């Protein structure tokens, strides 16, 4: 379903290409009708902002939310494994799942980066895609709640994903994540302390292509995720 690709792009680092593609993203979401008018209404503030706001301001907002706030990280395994060795094994398993589905990464993001996962799910049958999202449902719930608390326009994307995954906020896993303290992106000293741990080194094969994804994007008239359009 192209809806997953459209949501992937909305969660991507803002670039000029993304701004120019907002009308196509809006049309795709409306035409497929997977989200319905209520969810579409919650997405509109973000799409309107991405389409017309100053690009520098959009990028600064994105970095403050997702790059300088660990509790809002779009790297899903960050919320489960942190920097433990288990994260590396989970990365390998996920990468193998991608390759088994004919999907190879074309960019610098880690396999567990939510926009990457959504791009992969756009190549899978709807039932399978929803099942995969359900596996990460507790993380999606936590992200949606935290973004809502911050009154972020990005909350609508995570709320849509929670709905697609049919995820619940009252599970033990979601409750545990929501109980964790949130970090302040403006507290640089605290952030330095949190991030002083060694980062997991796990990059995709730089020689790998992404023919399935490129074919879908060509039909959808949306930009291909590459190193030039990825979050820095």
C-alpha cells in the first residue's frame, strides 16, 4: 500500500524534494482511503506545514524532536535494546527480513529506522504490513503519546500508525515505555551524558540497490529515499 510510503516520507528529514511532493502525498493518502477522514484531518497540519514553512525551520524542528530527543528516536530498537548487544542481533534479523522480501536499503539509515520500515511495508500485502506494525505497537503508542504531549504536528502520523497497527495503550509493554522519563532536547549537558555511550555501528551495504522501492516510487511519483534525501 502506497499509504505506508507516504507516511514514511512524512517522517523523513525535510528537504526541498519533500516539500514539493506534499500534494502527491496528500492525494495518495486520500485516494487509498486507508486512514479515513478523521486520521487525514490529524495529518493535515503537518502536511500544510511541510508544504509552506521555511525549510530551515522545518529541519530545526525535526532535529530537536527526533535527533536530540532519545525518547522520541525513530530508531525503534533504541526503545527496546538501547545500546546493548541485543540490538545488533535484532538489526541483522530485520535486515534479513528486508532482503528476503526483495528490499535492500539505499541510504545511511539503520534498518530499524521507522521511515525505512514503513518503506519496506509499502511493498508488502496489507495484512502482513499491519502485523509487522503490531509487533512494534507499544513503541508506536509511546511515540504518539509523547508527541501529543509536546503538541507536535508529527503526532498525527504516529496516531495513524497506531490505528493501522490496532495497537493498545493499556498493554504492559506500552505502559512501561510511557513510564520512562522523557529527555529535554534543550538540555545539552544531559543529552551529552545520555549519548556518551558508544553508538551501535551497523550500516547497510553501500553497494546494495533498492529496485523494488524505486519501482514503486516511479509509479507513485514520489522521491526515492537516498543518502541525499535522508536525515543527517
